[in-house]
C-alpha cells in the first residue's frame, strides 16, 4: 500500500543560521535511504519542514512493504575460490556462509575492471521485501548522524547526541504509528505547537494532515519556505510603500527564529540619526534582527528612525511588543553613538602607532609593518597609473587605522566604512577618505569596484601584498581551505585590472609587491604558483561570465600579462571563430604547433628565400611578408579583431603549403628553412591567442 510517510523530531531551539541547511540535508539523506531500500521512487523529493523546534519530512506514495528484490553479492575470484582439487577454498566457503548459498547456486562472471579474462563468483539471493517498520528508525538514526552539525550535545542520563536535545518523535505511515526508537525516544503520533499560542498537545491522526493541523491547532507554519514568504509579504505590507532593507541572510535567520510570524513597526529617537547609518543598520540587524526602513532604494536610500520587527506572536494589540522592542534597541543605539563620538576624538593618524602592536601574521609581521609596505606599494601603483602619489600614500597610511577604533572593535564588518567617516571628520580629502573605505572592495562576487585611480592603487596594494606575502611563505589555498581569503583577493585584482580597466601588467605588480618583503622570508617557486593561481581564477571568472571555454583557453594559453586586454582578445577570437576560414586555419595551426614541438629545434634563425624551392612555399612566404606589417600595426593598436581577420587571408596559401610541400625533407637545409617558415607563421598567427586551441 502506498501512503504518506511522516517523520518529525521535536527539539529544543535549533541553531537559526543553519536551520534550513539541516532541514534540506535531512530530506536528502532520507530520500536517498528510502529510495535505495525501494520504499519510494528515486525522484520522490518529498517535503521538508523546519521550525525553531522541529525538523520534519513527508514523502507521499511511500510503500508499506518493499518489493521483492534480487541482491547480487560479489565473491572472490574463481582462481582464489577453487583449490587444485576442485573444492571450495576457505575464502569461498566464508563467502557462501555469509551469503547463505550453496556452491551450486553460485555464478561466474567476467570482471570488467580486473585483469583480462579474470572471473569472479557472484551470489544472487532473492530477498522478500520487508515492512517499513523494520527499517525506518534505523534510517532516521543514520540520517541524523550525517547532518552538517559542527558540535553535538548530550542531554539527560542517556547517550543520545544531537545538535540540540530532542523531546519528541513521530514516525507515521498513513494513519498508523510506526513503532521505533530514535535517540532514545519512542515514536508516537503527538507533537507540540507554538509555546504560547498552541492548544496544547496535538494529535496527528494521519500523516498527510500534519502541516494543516500544526498550523490550525498548533499555530506553527511548518514549511520554512512558506514561512519565509509570509514574512516577506508582511514586511512589504507594513512598510506600506516605504523600503525595508533587503537582506536575504537576515530574512533566513528570522524565518528560523519564529514559528508563526507577525511583523510590527517600531521606532527610535531622531538624535541617533547623527550616527553613521551603517553603524545603526548593523546594530539593528546583528543584535536585534530588525529590518530598518529607508527613505529610498539601494545605496541611495537613507535610514529613517523606523524599523520592522518580526515577532513570534500574532496579537490583536501589539503595543507592548512595539514599545518593548523600541526600549530594547535604545541601549544598542546609544552604544553606537558613544563609540562614534569617542572615536572621533582621536584622529586616524594618531592611531597608526597602535597598529605595530596588532599581529597581522607571525611570519609577515604586524599591521604596522604591513601599512609601511602598503604605502610604498600604493605609491608605485599610483605612479604607474599617473595618479596623485601623495594621496595614494596618505590613504594607504590611514587605511588600517580604524582597526583599533572602538566601533570597529565592536563591529569588525565596519572596517573601512568607519575609516572613511573618521577621515572626513579629521579633514582628510574626499579622495583619501573614499580610498580608505573602498580599498577592501570588491569584498564579494558582484561587489562594486573602487572608483578612481587613487582608490584602485590602494585596493590593489592591499590585495597584492596579501597574495604575494602568503604565497611567499607557502600559505597557498588548497581544496576548500582558504583561511586568508586569497581567492577573493585574486578575483578582486583581476576584476579591477579588467573591468575598470587599468593598463597595468600583472607580473610587474607582483614584482612591486614582492619588493616590500625580505627576500629570505620566501621559499619555493612562489612566483610560478601565484601565476598559475591567477590564471586559474581568471579562467573560471571568464567561463562563469559565459565566454566560450575554447576561446578562453586560446587566449590564456599565451599567458597574457595585461589583463585589461583580455576582453578585446576574447571578442577578437569570437569574431575569428565565426569566419569560414577559422576551422581550417585552426587545424593547420594545430598541425604547425605539433610539428614545431617535435622538430622546432631544427628550425633556422630566419627564412632564406633562396632556399624556397616549391611554388606553394614561395607563395606562402610572400603572403606572410605582405601581411606582417599591417598585422603588427593592428596588434600595436590593440586591434585584435582586425589582426585575426587579416590572418584569415592566409588560408588558401596555408592549405596549399601543406598539400604540396614536404616539411620534413631529407635535405637538412630545406627542412630547416621550412621549419623556420612555420615558426614565422606560428609567431604571426598566435599573437592574439593560440588559435590551435579552437580546433576540435
């Protein structure tokens, strides 16, 4: 019989920031286990529920009993299973006992993954399908052990462990409670609802009624996604045309904190608006889980003295909730105001000395030493860009000073942001102040880039110093481990160079950054490692942006040093690939590359026209020489599309050359000269990209 299966764990308050992940993982593990056991179809994803005090699952069309199955078990190799006398060895006897079969029931199969012709014994045992009652509790126990839980808790006198104490268990199929025990708790058909608004203990008569009964009698919206959407709709309704601060992470967190959401509006005194709005917003979000109300959208929006509260209580008169939250937030805002006013009494320049007592890394020195490097590096980059060197040096000098302020000590997320406010308060120029804030940018994928050459110089200095320093001492990201955020830093460098764009050679920037460190500090071939790291980050970035992988590989095969020129090279390769001559030239170029790889050492230093014997090689040489000056001029002007289009005119001559000329002639002079011609041709064809990579 097929019916709805229900599983619920009633717990104490689960970690809000990981609630959705726990619910999804629980569903994934149980779906896999039930499908492998034959109780549901593999595509049956079921429904998952997650509230502050429960994880639950429903699977429709779940069988009460498994279908009968044939279980195949692989045994020892035939050679190892039968002795010289033709009787079973001890290894085979042990296998037959464990499988519950006789020798006559064994089959022999070839092992496709083993040695050629090798055979092994296999036992096929027909197993009658078991009832779900036999398996479900064990499946749930196993699934819970696989959830992404950083730290387990133990409660009571038992040995059960979970992320939070568990106080109730439901295992039901249709209207029947499945007997079983999970984490020391027996299965029942009862649960509990909202702590204050529920009718009390709630009976679940049928598994399929779970969600509806929990909402009507327990005042709990069990679905995480539905609860989240209800909160979003209520925020829109209460905001009534105003803008509430969109923050998906905060929306997820409050969804995980409430069971029956209700949104109310509260406010605070206007006096606090004198504090930078980033401080107030972070205080309300991080400490109180409030949604600030703005008077506009996006970055242009200004904070008002109103905010929205997502409560876990829906009441007729919310006065107490509103006034209570207004009263609670005031001390937090007062702290922010105190930190801001106190910090402004000490100029940023007076804080620089304290950075020498802040460790950056035990091998790379203090923050003070790092600032000294940033000042010198930012000056070099600014000079390369033709920017104001003095402003770049000043911004780099002050960039880390807010790390020792009270506000950033309380809210590390505000580093750079507070530095800008304090710099303006100290009378620094807007260019310097903006560079202090934006030198951390881009902080994440899609974040804004620093604006202006001074800001770019400081931001590049910050990221390059970190990348070169950590690569130099061997702290290279591996797998998912990147404790110093070097992948993010590398992508930031690449984005600034390419998207701003900035006419700077990446190897030169790396050399400038390395000059700030003591050479003896570094070990290994860190330069090659860092070059490969940047190249792979750029490859992933370009592919993620939708560029053709072949075109990306073709461009990056030349190890371009000017990242700002990469988009134009990609566009040129794309245009070239659309030409009718492209496939033929790419294939020919691949052939040329292969020939030169094997025999290039035999090539002459230059083509000797007197040694050109065949008409096809003479024609190719004349055409190459005719096109070369124009192509060189186009390359110098960064007209990459024009250069590749001009190369398309070589198709006929190249095809004729390979049809009529034997490159590897017996005559060493002819062979050397023809290889020199191919070397000249390859050098001309592969200046924009390695077009051989376009060949299938």
